[in-house]
C-alpha cells in the first residue's frame, strides 16, 4: 500500500505480469463482495473466500501448537518432580545410614 496524497492506493500484480493500482477502498470492496475486477490488460481477477477446509486447517494447526506447549510444560513438571523425588530419596538414605551408623557405636 502506498499513500498518494489524500488517496490511499494499493498495488497488485496480475498473472499477466502487469502491476496496477487502485484506491484501497476498491480492493477492500472486492474482497468483501467477491466480485471480479480487471487489470488494465483485461485479465479477470477475484479475491477468493478462504475455504472451510482452509479455516479448519488453520484451527487444527493452532490447536496442535497449543497441545505441544501444554505437553512440554507437563514434561518439564514431571522431570522436576522426578529430580525432587530422587533428591529426597538420597537424603532419606543418607539420614538412614547415618542413624544406623550411630546405633552400631
């Protein structure tokens, strides 16, 4: 998008290779009403609506990303708990061995 004086212009490249511009409002209207528009060479262009499959694909990718974040969080929590358990177990055995050593004397 290029700001030209008081009008906002948007430039598009057509499949024929020509670059052409129109007021931004024109392209926004075409995106909304899905009607065709034409480049200066006469090529028909249209903004297609994102398909239901495309939206579902995006939603599922985001859902997978969120699930991976949750999985990673709980993996870290499990590792922390495992290390903590090992630490307490080692401390317990040290105290137990110390107490057994004191009883022998």
